């Protein structure tokens, strides 16, 4: 998922999945922390790339759950 918003500052990028970390005046800092925990509990991964002034991209890597019998 990508956006073309203001991006995430490089000094903030390593903290975005930490509980209670926020740059918003009224944010709780729990949204990405909870999402990260759920994704990892499912055996998946989340990665983020961001360019200040250009936007942010989140990538999810989800393990296959299909089991085929041949």
C-alpha cells in the first residue's frame, strides 16, 4: 500500500512500530504497533519505505497457507 503524502522523517522511521510513538498531536501511537504485532503473530512481515515529501509504502509478506495434495 502506498500514498503520496508527506512521508516519514528518517529519524522517525525506526520508531513507527513502537507502542505510543506518534508524531500527531492527538495520536495514541498504537495503530501501527498493534498492526505490527498482529502481522507478526500470523507469521507475516511488514516493511516500510518512505521518502519525505514523496510518500510512504508499506509492504506485507504473507506466508502461503495453501496445501495441495497431488
